[in-house]
């Protein structure tokens, strides 16, 4: 039989019961959004694919200089949280003459246009780590933590935000329309 907390909090499965109880309490009191806003008062402001590309390339240059180049980075409205895809990394191989060329692409769910920079960084770091480590193993998470020391805390907070949205909560950091 499933624990009530894991049914009510699908994005937080695997966390300790005490943590789930705290999240459920925030949710029942309607304070989940205010807790997130207190921790992260403003969104990042990266609105275009070009700005996202530059952001990802700066992180890659700082932490993964020797890894394969990333040719495309974009926000993707087709990535669905329900499919557990907040970001993707792909290698597209093409034959050019007698050579096989691979292009690497990173796509980030459009949801992250309207989040704080640490949330965007957590997703980006995750996808960049796949350039070196294909599997979600110990080396993969060590690399994530090397690029973002608060990786696990931010992953938890992103999961709380997804829970907030899933429960009908409003997007918290939507950019002001010009």
C-alpha cells in the first residue's frame, strides 16, 4: 500500500517522511508559494533562446571546456513535466561527405523561462553533465555538484515548485509583460 504522502506528492517520492510531512503542511496551509518566493524572490530574466544559449555556453566554458561542443540550446514548449522531462540533451548524427558529424543539442522546458536563476542553473547543469556522463550514476551527480554545489537542494525546490503548480498554484515568477 502506498503512503498517502507519496500519492499526494508524486514529484517528491523517495524523500524522507519528515520532509514530505513538512511539504504537505506547507501545501495544506497554502504557504508553498510564499515559501518558494521567500527563498527565491525573483526570476532570471533570460527570455530568448539566444540568451539561454549564451548562459549554457558560459557554464560549459567554466566547467566542461574539453567536452563536445553544444550547437543548439533552446527553450522547448513541447517538453512536458508529466513525462518527467524538464530538459533534454540529444546528439544528432549526420553524414557529411565521408565523415560522420554529431551535433549536440540541449532543450529546456519553457516552464523554466519563468523561474529563478538557480532553478535554471540546476536544469542546465544536469543536461551539461550528460555530455560527460550518460547515466545518472555517482560520477554524474558528483559532476552536477561540482558545477552547482547546491544541486540537491535546488532539485528539491524545483520538485516543490512542480508540486505547487500541480496543486493548481500560480506561476510565481512570471515576467512582466512589456
